[in-house]
C-alpha cells in the first residue's frame, strides 16, 4: 500500500495556533488521509483513475466525510491517521448533487470528530483554515474570498459555493474550518481566477449546510432517497454566452444520440439557454432521470432538434464492495 507523499505547506501559509480562538491542533487531528483503489473496468476509472488519494474529516464515530470523486466505485479504501496508523474503510455513500462522499471506518478511530458549523453564517473575509491530513504543516491559513454560484462541466451546480484564498495544494477532501473551530465545508477543486490583472489560485469548497438534509439518507441508503436528476453524459462549458459541448461520456445518452464536442446547445424543450446554469436548471426541471430531453443543437452551420433519453448516472457505477 503506498504511503501518502511527504510534502509541506510553506511555513508562511501554515496556520499558527495563536491566531485562532479554538484548539487548532485538536481540530486538525480530525482530518485524515484517504487512499482508494478503483477497479480498472469502473465507469469513473477513465476520467478519475484507478488510484485516488486525498483527505477526509471525521464527523462522527468512525464516519468520515470527503469529496465523492475520491471514493466513487472504490472497492478498497484506507484511512491514514496522523500517528501513522492505517484503518480500512468502506465507501458508504455518494451524493451527486452536492458532491459529498461518506466513508465508514471498519476499525477504531479514537479521534474527536469535528463539529459541524454553519456555512451560511460564514462571511467573505472570514479567517479560516483549509485543513489537510498531517496537521499544521499540511494545512493553509486563508480567507473566504467569495461565496457564489458554481457550475461544473460534468452536469453539476452549486447555488453558493465557497471560495478560499490562498489555495491548498492538495485540496481534495480537505476540511474548511471556521473561525469557531467547526467544519463548514469540504474541499473539491482548485481554480484560477483573475484579480487585479493577475492570475491567482483559489479552492472551491462544498458548503457543509448541503450535507445536513441528506446525511441520514447517505448513511442508510448510500444516496439521497429521492428520484435522481436526469443525466445526459455531456461535458459542457460556457463560451460567449453559449453552452458548448467539450466532451461526451462514452456510455451516456449524449453518446447514444451521437452528439459531439463542438456542438452548441441552443435550447432545452424549446426554451433558449445562454448559460450553463440555465441549461442545468431547465434540464433538471423536466422531471426525474429517465425523462426524454428535447434539445436544439447547432453544429457547423446546421441547427437541428434531438431527443435524448436521460438516465440516472448511478446506474453506470459499480456498487462498493464490503469486505
């Protein structure tokens, strides 16, 4: 089993205990390393790989919250504790809508869980810590730089994501710790934005308030206990107020309809779309997974209508095996 790589956040960016009113070391001890193995024939292996490593945060007895892409279709998960111990885990659940993933430790983790705070109450400019496994030397002292909508190319939308600066270099599954020492989000991405004419890196954090309504379902059923959103298997981006297809998932409805990179989505069921967020919201408003999705598409000077039969993307994934 490979160990997690040795590296440190530069000292100038590390959090210092005296700067916070809570016990920084204790809070950071709740963040663990996570390492998962995914079968080579898994649906997500082609995009996310067969070996994934990141972080997770202990939020209850043996229950670790992480970002879902680290554990999607994993048939083996290990949790690396700060004292060098490694505990086997089980990929318990994954929420496509928020992006959260849950892991149940199969051995004892005698650490204090990190209490859940309010991401809604967190404000731009708040001093926060993005905590990684390994304590202060793997964590970043930062500020909330923005709270705003985020659309991901993989049919994903958050109404109000949290963005922090400076960015954590090993962001996946990190814990966003508030100035009260509570967990207010889980690290998902590193993005680049322009500020004062310069490019700077920020972390996109999934807000913890999205977990609270779905946590019981994830623990009981491994997913939200409601009909899934329709999924098209289409990667898109927004360019000059147009929704442009940049890739097609090999087994999804868009591939079956022979849509291609470069196609422009003009309308959903006759309603024009000029932004990614509008595209997703109109798509999901049609009904649950399985519903027909009429699209108007432009490609190489030709505009045409096509109907895609949406699906539940979870049906394409391997169920995690409990060893």
